[in-house]
C-alpha cells in the first residue's frame, strides 16, 4: 500500500475509533454524578449537590450502568455504596472529569484574556483564613489578573453576587442562597470555645444543648453564616438567650473570648491556633451538630468564566474536612 493509502487508512480508522468512543464513554454529567455518589455515600445528596432531582439522578445512573454493562452502585436504606466495578470506574471517571475541567478552564481563560479583572466577595471566615492562600495560587498562575476582595457576612455576599458587583462569592451556611447556584468547596465545623479561666473550660461533665442555648454568648451578627448555623442547631430549644456581645468580625469575637468576656461559638478554621496554644479551650456539647458547607456561589444559570472559573478550580481539594466534634473524639 502506498504512503497516501496508509495515511488515508489510518485516518479512517481514527475517525471510526473516535465515533465508537463517543458512544461507549458516558457523558460528563453522568461521571460527575458517580463521583458525587462516591464522595457523599448518598444518591440523594449527590443529586442535591448537582442541582438535579433524585429521580433524574437515578435515571442517569441506571443509563450509565446499562451503557457500560456493569453495576456501579448498590443502593440500600443506609445509603449508596460503590460496587468493586464502581470503584474502578470512579477512579477512571475522576481522571476524565479532571481533564475536562482543565480543558474547560483553559478555553475559558483564553476567551477571558481581554478581561483580566476578578471581583471576589467572601464571608469573613473564608476571607480571613482560606482566600489568601487561594489568591496567592491564582496570582502564580494568572499574574496579569487584577483581583479585588470584599469581605462581609453571608447575606451581604449573596447580595453582591446577585447584583453583579462580584464575579464569584464564597459563603458558609446551610443552603445555597436564593437566586444563586453553588458548589461545595469544603466543610467546616463550629466549635464552642472559652478562655481557660472560664468555668466551662474546667467542668468535668459535658455541656448540654440546653445550657448552651440558655447562656449569653459572644456571637457574630445576624446574617452571618456562623450565626445562621448556630441558630438553626439550637432552634429546638426554643427562645435563645440574648447575645452577651454581638460583633461584626470573627477576629473581634475571638479576641473577646480569649480576653475572658465569655464563651463563644466560632469556626474551627478560625481558632485552630488558639486551641493548639491553649489560649482557648473547646467545650464538648454532645447531641448537637454544627457542621456546615463552604460554598462558592454565582448567579443562577451563569457558570463562572475566565479567572473566576480558574479560582473555583483552585479551591477544590484544598479545604480539609471538618474534624469530629470534641465529644465524638473522646468516645
């Protein structure tokens, strides 16, 4: 066969292979769903994170299993667990999705080179303890991007993103604010803390939920993600004691607690150093969950583009999972 014939033959084979591959490899949405199920252990939670209904998620998963010819997930009342084949497919799917994200981020950055401005808004804890590292990494990769950061509480952050004053927002709380889409970028846990001199730091029995609800605390203001999570967790206790102090920044709350003004509830991210140095003591409160999601948010239906998309990619896998509560660790 001539060189031209071999070239033509190879080209035909390549096109045929590509066509077959398109029919045999699941679509990206299905692979993202499988990764979410593997991470969360629940089809319902995976569907919620991806913004689809549980029936739609079940249908997508069944279609992928039929396409591949293997079972991927075993469902039970306790949740969804990967089969052995599902674990293998998940590992391969992760590489495909990561490659697709890199491809998308690259093409978005190409389109956005003419716009090298990035406006970020974030709630206090994320702005003070996480965003500096993310922005340093972004600066190393996109040195020509001018970044501005505005820190406020979760409610104000949502408002700035909705109004178009920010390209990307970061919030802490229970749910995605109305009018926004979001992606979980990490988990955090609130902890009850007090100065070593406070009676709570020396008590031999755990604090009860009722005692916590009935005690005036040093707190963040209404509208903050910290306050939202705490109020929701203590709602079963009825009316809560009025705050001892209500302050507008995490740093101010922490300083007041260290100074002995009273106990407080703060992000574990914010008090890690103080707990390690014993300037604050974590007070166990069995029976209450103060975990919360850390989310990136953007206007509904408008996926982040350019530098905003690049920053979103940098946040993945950089936030440690919330540690068990002090009471749980001691059992």
